[in-house]
C-alpha cells in the first residue's frame, strides 16, 4: 500500500462486485422504461469506475465525456465552466451521468440543470461514492456504489493534486499529507 494511504475504505473486489449489481439494476430500469441512455462521464474522476460499470450494463448505449470545473475562489452555487463539452446534442436524450463522488452536490446539480436546459429528456446519476454529511445543495444520485463518512479519499479515479487516481481501491488520505503542504 502506498504510504499516503491511512486506510483502505473500499477494496477493488468490493468495487467490482458492486459495479456488477449496479449494472444489472441500471439495465433492468432502462429496459423497463424502454429507454437507452447516453452514458456521460465527468472527467477525470469517473474514468476507472465508468470503465468497470459499463461492462455490466447490457444495453446498446453510447458514451461520452464532459469536463467541468467550478469557478474558483467563489462560494457561488451558480455557474460551472465547461472545459470539454459533449460531442453530440443532448436534445431529447436520456442521460446517465457517471461521477466518482457526490460531496457538496454542487457539481452534479449544476451539470444536471445545464443538460436539462439544453433539452435532455431526463438526467439520472450514478456515483461510485456518496458523502452525504457534506451535502450543501439538494441532489441525490439515483444509483450509489458506497456511502462513506466525511473523510478525504483517493484512488479509483479520485485524486490528490492530480495523483493517486490509478490506485485500484478507495483509501483515506493521511492527514499529514495535506497539512504538510
Ligand atoms: P461536489 O460538487 O459534489 O462538492 O464535488 C464533487 C467533486 O469534488 C468530485 O468530483 C471530486 O472531484 C471532488 N471531491 C469531493 N470529495 C472528494 C474526496 O474525498 N476526495 C477527492 N479526491 N475528491 C473529492
């Protein structure tokens, strides 16, 4: 284990097992609704989870990525900046947004609002992790992998200063790592 990790919260085996369950649930829900989603990952954190999850969704869907960032230095709940937009129009489409973690909820609330404004028919959310204690705006994921306590985590897509996204598990970052710098 890397010496920046205090403890492992979710192992690779648990993530794979849960992704299989979520994939089945998502497949059944969309089949029942007679819909095919456009699966949209939010860069970069969603990539490992999305790659795992998609293998278990048994539908003929397309996928794409978006990159958004919140306006830095403000507590504004208003706007997000689009760094990379989707390649196709979302008009009339059912979107399944894939995220690494729902924390304050601001990102997903804004992205969802923006996609609906652009004419998406529906926006559902699947997130690997949920940290409900930190929520400041109302937004709930339709599908959640794991609910975790209020700790800063890294791995399986989640970074600290853009590093450790490649760890095959989700772990708590040692406090001294971010208090030292
Ligand atoms: P929200 O808009 O829900 O506050 O923020 C979501 C984003 O904040 C996530 O996509 C992620 O990039 C970042 N984030 C929130 N909590 C954590 C965490 O515990 N660890 C890491 N590495 N990133 C986090």
